[in-house]
């Protein structure tokens, strides 16, 4: 809806001329626009499954009800919502599910505070910083992170729960590990 002039709507809210808002079934079963407002369009319900997420562009601040131009907000499912006036829906994506033998290489795009997955310590990530996320786990990349690649361990000894990724060690150490693993497998 859009206000054609400043007025107080049927729910007692003051609407300024040009202001846009959304009516849902939570407000009323039916809405009959007054002479002070016009219907801008209908909005479809966005539904996210339990392993889906999306990025909202220009999200509306829940406290003020005003859009935040240039802002972004990460929304994880399972949920259902309507886009508010001014918001844009980014692509709906699946949460990354990593097996025990899988690893992600990620890079910080903006500075932010993170929790190290191996030690649990708080870490400040600076732009350009790269690190790895290892499985098994689900990973939802924060807005400040770009996933560079997904890798599968070329050396696996599942009986020992050992997975070696060449990105984590030098080439010489990688070859030494390969020799040791082959010796273990032959015995």
C-alpha cells in the first residue's frame, strides 16, 4: 500500500504521504483501501526450508520500520515471511553440508569477529584472510565471508578418522604422510 496523503489508517497508525507498507492476514482478513491509500501490488510469501538461507538487500529495520539502503541481512530457514516495501530477495541457497572428508576454503571480505571452529577462541578476521572449515558439519557463510572452494581429502584412513588435505601442509610433509598412510594400509 502507498499513502496518497498523510492520514491515520483504519488501525490507528499515522501514514505519511508517499510512505509504503504491507498489510498481511495478521492485520486483517480483508483490506478495503481508503481514498487516502492505493494498492501498489501483491507480495508473495517467501518460504525457506530447514537447510536454506537467503540474503535480504535493503532490509527494513524492525524497530523503526524504515528500510536500510545498502544494508544486507542473512535469513536462515525454516521460516516464512513477506518482503516489506523496498526489500529485495537475494538467491535462496542451501546451507553447505560437509562430510568428514570435506573441507571449505573461505576468505574474509570485510573485517568481523568469528569463533575458531577448532579451538573455540574468538578471532578477528581481516579482509583477505583465508582459513579452512572442515567437516563433518553444516556451514552457513556469514555475509562477510566468501567460499573459495570445496575440497575432498585425497588421503583418507577412515578407520583412524584421518583425513589429509594438501592445502593444510607443505608438499614434502604431504608426501611423507602419503608414504606413512600407504605403509599402514599395507600392514
